[in-house]
C-alpha cells in the first residue's frame, strides 16, 4: 500500500469515469431527469451487456492490429444455425449455447486460418466473410429462427448478469494473466521485435480469432435470447449488431491508458449505449445519433493518436527543468 501512487491512481479513475458520468449528467439535464431514473438506468445496463461481451471479443483482434468486421454476421449466422439445430434436436437452452458456441468458434478458426494463408488485410478478409455468413443461412433456413419463450431466459435477470460476470473474469484472466495475453500485447506494440524474440505471430493471430469467437458465440446466445427471433440479413446490415461494440473498442483502447482493459471495455460499451438511449429519449433521429457518435469517436482517436506527442513534450520539459536546476546548483561550487 505504501508504494501506491494515490494521486496518479485517483487521477486515472477520474479520467476513466469522466466520459460516462459526463454523458449521464448531460442527458439528465437535457431530458429533465428522464434518463436518470432507476428504470432507465437499469434498462441501459441490461442493453449494454451484449455490446460489452462482443467488445471483449473484438478487443483481442484489435490488440494485434486486426479488425473483425464480420462479428455481427458471425452472430447472425450462429444464431440462425445454432437456434434451428437446438430446435431440431430438442436440446433447448443447452442446445442453443452448445451449437451457437460451436459454430462461432469453428468459423472464427476458419477466419484465422484464411488470414494466415491468403495474407490479405484483416479488413478485406472479414468484409468478404461477412457477406458469406450473412447469405449462407438463407440457403437452409430462409425464415431465420424463432425460439420459444422458455428458451430465452438467459437474457433475463439474474442469468444475463451471471454471464457478464463469467465473461469478465474469463477476459481478465486471458488478457492479463496468461502468456497468450502477454504475447498479444507484445505483437501489438511491435510485431518485428516480438518476432525477433521468437514469438509466432501467425499462431497468436489465429488464436486471437479463436478466443475472440468464444465471446462472439456468447454474444450470439444473448442476441437470440434477447430477441427470441432472428431473421436473415443482407447488404452488410449485420454490422448494426456489433456497432455499439465496435465504437466501444476504440473508446476502450483510449481508456486502457488509464485503467485495466477489462474495465475499459465495460465503461466504453456502457457509455455508447447510454449515448444512444439518451438521443432516443430526446427524440433525435438515427442519423443525428450516428453523427454525434462519429464525432465523439474522432475526438477520442485524435487524443489517442497525439497522446505520445503530448507525453514526449512533457518529458522533454521535465528533463529541461531538471537540467536547469542541476546547472544552477552546480554553478556556485564552480565559482568557489
């Protein structure tokens, strides 16, 4: 406890919370307190759980500089395929979980293998697979899937919060306490140096797709449990499923400078959901919401991109001040 820099820790906590608290206070004022009600806040928390889980999956890819645009299509694909298989086998909720998770892990591993084989940017690859995962279920299940109400209880309390807690612990241990998580950060910081010390970047990137698809699989389970019915999509509209999570990733990367990445994801996804619900409460159109979210993302990326410059200038200023003090302190001794 004695070695803790309390001033720095409290400062990091304040920076981490300024965005969600600021959004909460702003909309509470603008809506006359409607968004500050307990009911509205509990609804926002519940709605943010799915983006949080998806965001953890996307963060594993982003940690090594890869973007998975197909996450929403993977969720749609797994929900339809897994849900129908669960209905046909009569396995109920265990079947939904088993088949959705199996499908996402399988196609996540396939995406990782393709990435290593064809050597195209992850953006290009995942946009291509996005179109495949959107179209494929329509061949066998043109009407999508509809689950009975009894099979959707995982989206209700307390089950959805138990799932959130389990996935939080899993991500925290995976990202912060394992060699895999350490290797992810090493490759993300400098892949050339990581390769030079013997890390297999191809294998680690493949595993990032595999482990990321576990979270996406849980996202598929929650997605079908929340709606109870999933229809086939097309024209990249599946990206709307992952949009809050996708926006949250960039905010989490910014906030991870000041708090643990596991917590940064929770704060970011919750903030994006609170922002969306606040605009809905004010009667704003979806276009206006997208514009404001884009501007917020631009501001965060600008600050994040220039953080190194600011830190360098601060370090240079501190070094310069210390050099001046040292010189001024040595001057009298020279004269004596």
